[in-house]
C-alpha cells in the first residue's frame, strides 16, 4: 500500500470508529435488532442453507447478531463461524449448534478476549456455504469494504472466488459512507443491510 492510501484508510477508520462510539448501547441494541430483522426478511438466506457469520465484538461497537443467528436457526439454516489461525492469518468455517454454549474464549486472539468456536467444532466445506456475513468498519454503495486492518476476511473471501456464496454485510447506517478506498487485495460485498434499508450492489436484487 502506498503512504497516501494508507493515510486515507487510517483517517476513514478513525472517522468510522468515532461514529460507532457515538452510538449509545441502547441505540446499538435497537438498531442491531432492526438490521437483523431486515436481513431475515430479505431474500438472502434460503431455508436449510449454511450461513457463515462472525462473532461480533459488541463492546467495540460491532452489531449484535444474536437475533440473526436465532432467526437462521428457526428457518433450519446451519450456522458456522470462523476458526482463526492467528499466526498463519487464515480462517476456516466450523459449525456451531448453540450460540450460547459453543463459543468459548479464544486464547490465541489479541489479548485472549475474543470468542471463537470450541476445539471440537466440525469444519464446514467451503462449497456448502450459501452466504457469508462479513464484518467491516465501513462500506460504500458499490460494495467496497474497509475492515480493521488485519486482512483475515480479504484472504478468506479471495479464496472463495466470486458468485456463491453471497457476501452480506450488516451495518449501522453510520457505517455506509460515500466512498471507501480500495486496493487490489480488498474484498467487497454483494449486499449491505442496515436498520433502514437494503443496498444491493449494482442495484440488482
């Protein structure tokens, strides 16, 4: 990355972190519920399909996805989360049957404070994924995404290629900006769901 591009991304990340910090816990909870409901009502997750979600860092302002996970379970979808190789910088999806009991402290995560799947969780073949819910600090309406800078999802999504699985972002409206700077290795999304709207990239549903 060139220095100018790095500076632009750093400034945007700071702006987005500030926007998330400005939301109260009550606002985040209500808007998370609204976005999860809107995502479940959209034509994104077919009944019985396998959906990969991330374990949100709610304390850092990320959207609470519990209602989405509950809704997916109610329609018979399988849910998986990333098992992260923090040293190798890679992720693999593994099945979680119970969001409350199948997530444990990930000792390898920064500070050891993040949650991840239990050690006995079974890996899900990539070809079984119908959709991937992708985290990010910000997005634009072209589907461009800016993450927190570690690059895990850029690598993972690059390994999936384009097309299936669908790449879905759930975001607060404050996270959708006019333009996100991108480089060749940056991976985007196909649809963005906020508490107030669904943005299909390219305007095609």
